[in-house]
């Protein structure tokens, strides 16, 4: 058996993938123009300064993972454009720490007068950088 190809040019738009595979159809809309397609969005994030050097020095001097949380707090301050903001679970993911470790470190930073910490039972804490 021989097959002859039609004289019309092949186009992906002619395929009906829903019918063939039951998965999807081809979207003929124009794709979004991205300035740097090889650069993922998360790599464009940055820590907004200025960050007081003495503040970071004190936080790093406390020990453990306190410096990691301290940098994460300044990152959040830049995101919220304020030194007062509410913490959420994304800080834990950003720093790679558990909720319990984060809470312990926030108490340490409060005890060393680097932050003001407001906690409510069952809610995420509110932090103010001093």
C-alpha cells in the first residue's frame, strides 16, 4: 500500500489534538513577548536596600540560621515597602527552615532588640524591623 501526500502544505493548525489525543488544542494566539526568555522570573528578585550593616552583624552574631532569616526579613521589607509586615509560610520556603525554627529565631531577634514581634494564637506573626 502506498500513500500519497496531498499537495497542500502541512500546518499544525490543521491538527485537532482534542480529537486525536483527547488532551488539548493548539492555541493560535500570539505568544507573549518576553524580554529574557532564558531567565526565570525568580532570578530577577533582589533585596531592596539599604540594609544597616550593624543590624546584620548583630543578627549574624546570634548564631545558627539567624542570619538567613534576617536577610529574608529584609527581603520581605522590600517586597512590602515597609519595615512592618506579616510573615507567611513563603519565608520558611525561601530560607529552607521549618516553622518552629523560624519562630525560635524570631524570638531570638526580638530578645536582641533587632525586631518588634507581635504574635497572635493561630496567626502568622507581624514583624517590625528596628
